[in-house]
C-alpha cells in the first residue's frame, strides 16, 4: 500500500475511478428525455475521457492540501 492511503479519496485518480464506477448507475436512472441529449456514439468517448483523466490524475503531482 502507498504511505498515505488514508488520503486516497483526495487523489484525482481515485475521484476519476469513482466517477467511472458511478456513471453507469446514474445513466440507468436518468429519464429518457435527458439521455437523448447525448448521442450513443459519444458515450464510449466520454467514459474514455474520464479514464484518461484518472491516469493523468495519478501521474500528476498533487499538493498536500489537494
């Protein structure tokens, strides 16, 4: 484990991975009229962008306050 695992919830990578876990659940609960605003072909790209954000968040040095 990393030295500061108790602070993992503050890391941008952890937040991005949490978003990846929650997005499908939220998507299922959205009304169909709201889902219509996002084209089907965009969904994989949106998920990939969040995943890349997690990678960048993991590689980026974050301050102690972040």
